[in-house]
């Protein structure tokens, strides 16, 4: 007979769904256990046990128990460390954080620990909460996520001849291959995108720059378009479908309700 084992960990709420009359199904990304999906019984009624802690983007300490793999965890307690309250007061911040958390959800498996992914999400939610809502923030999160999840695009060299970038002004990003080809090696591949050297260098910078300095990075119109086409196109290819929160964010930006910078 399986017995429940109780665990404690810090975690970020990445999805929350009402279930029945009083329960919630909650997905967390935790520092010690990776993605956790569980049920918080009575969460919509109990202010003492959960105290509005199960809202998306909340950073918490949670107590949960689980009988075995493939079953929902039982969320027994949840104490807020940081609500990221500013995110919930601003539509742009809410949409950005929803996109980040959905990407984490899509690129991770339940029960597989990745402390670097946890730190990435926590740091970038902190930036959004503090006021950062730039195009650079989104693209730099995407490229770091891809690297940590094992899908880093090849942006520092031509995949065919292996020459490092810097010798040409224009390169071609092949979405299906996840990397660059120089003009000499490019053979009119379907799904390829023109990418300028400036955009490539900006994205390479984004993998390493200290998160505290992201706010000072601004994208030109060309870099914003090219980097978005490359990274969003590659993510779409990897997942085999669009990310819903990105579509909402993109549509609202096109309507002029939000700024893309």
C-alpha cells in the first residue's frame, strides 16, 4: 500500500483552476521537485490554510504530500513569500507573466528538478513586478529558457561550415534545424528567416547579461522584429503549437492597447 510522503519546498504558482465547489487544481514550479500538480482541497473557502496564496505568479512555501508518480499531490499548506502584487494590478505585467509561466509549463515535465529554471522564472517575475516590461525582457527570457531546457538555438556560428558569426551582415535562421547558416551555405531552405548580425549579437548578449542590466537594453525596430520571429518561430516549431498567452499578448499589442517596448 502506498503511503503519502510529506514534502516542503519553495514554489511559484504557474497555473490555478477552480475545481468543484471549493477546491483548486494548482500547478507549481518548485525549487526542489520541478513541476508539481496538485489539488488544494477547500482552497476557495479556507483563508487560514491558503490565504489567497494560489494566484498565478505567487512565490510561496508549500507543504504537499503524494502517494506515487502519476497522481495529484495533495497541497496541505501554502505560505506566501511574495505575491508579486504589482503584476496583478497591471494588464501588461499580467500578460507578460502569464506568457513566462506558460512557457515554463510547456517546456517542463512533472517531477523533474531544474533549479536554474526555477531561478530564471523567479528572477524575471521579480523584474516584471518591479516595472520591467520591455521586448528585451521577453526575448532574453525565451533564449535562456531554451538553453536551460536543452533546446538552445545555434546563434554563434554557421551550422554547416562552422564559421563563427561576424564575417557577414546577414545570416539565415533555419527554424526546423534551430540554427544559423551563412549566405554561402544557405540553399533557400523553406522556413528560413533573414537575421542581421546586430540581432544575433543582441541575442547572444541576452544569454549572459546580468538580469539587473536588462532594463537598460533597448531594441531597434529591426532587432525587435527579427528576434521575435526567430525565437517565437522556433518555440512554435518545438512545441508543435502556438502558446496561447503569447497570442493574447501579441493581439493586444497589435491593437495598440499595450506598448511592445
